[in-house]
C-alpha cells in the first residue's frame, strides 16, 4: 500500500514532486533486528543541520554518497573493496536499509553509514557544500509513462543541488537500464552548468568500481543494455 504522499512541503510552502513512492514491503526478522540493534551504530538520524563528515567517520577521506541503494549489497561491496574511501547510503525503504545494516555487520565495515530519509532533504540540510568526492545514482525508477516523467529524480534543479555538494573535480555517476531515461539523463547533464562529461561526449563505459548486480548480469545475458553517465564538477570560475 502507498503510505506516502507524492509531494512534500518545501521551505516556501509549495509542494515538491517526490521521485519515489514508499512501497514498504514486509521486514524480515533479521532486517527488523538490524534496524533495532545496528541502526544506533551505523544509522544517520535526520536532523536539519550539516554533518561534520570527518568527525562522523573519525578521519579525513574522500566521501561517496549513493542515493537509492536498494538492498545495499553493491554499496557494501564497494565499501569493502575501497577501505580508504568513506560511503553514505541514502534509501527510503526500510527493508533495504535493514539489509544493508546486516551487510555492514557481516563485513565489519567501518567506512559506511546509512540514512533512511528523502535524499533531497538530506542533501539540502545535512550534506555540506563541496564535501563529496562522488555521488552515485544507480538504476533509479525510470517512471516510463510520459505523465510521470516529472517524478524522475534526474532533473535540472536536482542536478544543480548535487553539483553544489560535490567538490571541484568530484564526479556524478548515473546508471540506468532504461534507454529513454539514459537519453534524458545525458540531455540534463549536457545542459547543466559547471559539469564536464568524462567521456567527452555520450555515455561512459562502466567503471570497475561499480559492481555488476545480479539483475544487471541477468539483463546482459538477455541482451539488455546498461548506460553509465559520468560528469565531473568543474572548478568555480573566479
């Protein structure tokens, strides 16, 4: 059952279109235990004030933020394979959050934290400007029907917000298996001020750091395509 309104009030009182619908699903016993027992250690409670990222992780290191990590297995793998980098995952669906917390415990990860809140509000209120080394959004809901395109996460205003949170040279990495959405992503990014396409033009090959998901591997066997879009934040002009 949809238990979330499609809009959330903004600071000026206007309604903002949400890019997600909260379809909770049932928590397993293990996921509920993780939310109860592991969240206090690795979870990020939402508070409308900027985080001190070096204090959060206990060190100064590049920080990657992933929006919509699903069940979190690929994000946990990235954190395990790159211990010199810190990671923050943002996901609104609690079963996925619970599963990722289980992965953090099983892999004994110290470089990964989890937020369960609307990514727009997390970025706007909790993530300091210029603090992120990479933002990744993999396989977001393509909202394929034309009347739903306004719900797509990758839109000009959102990309501008993402750019403000990236350091100069930081990378925005998008990936989708829906070709019309891939073209939409590329169009939005080509028009975004202050970004440079790392492929020169068009789509990028999949970087080695992005793991192939089981869903993606199955799609490849069936001949389905996946498109990666990588743009770097340009230094501000002074």
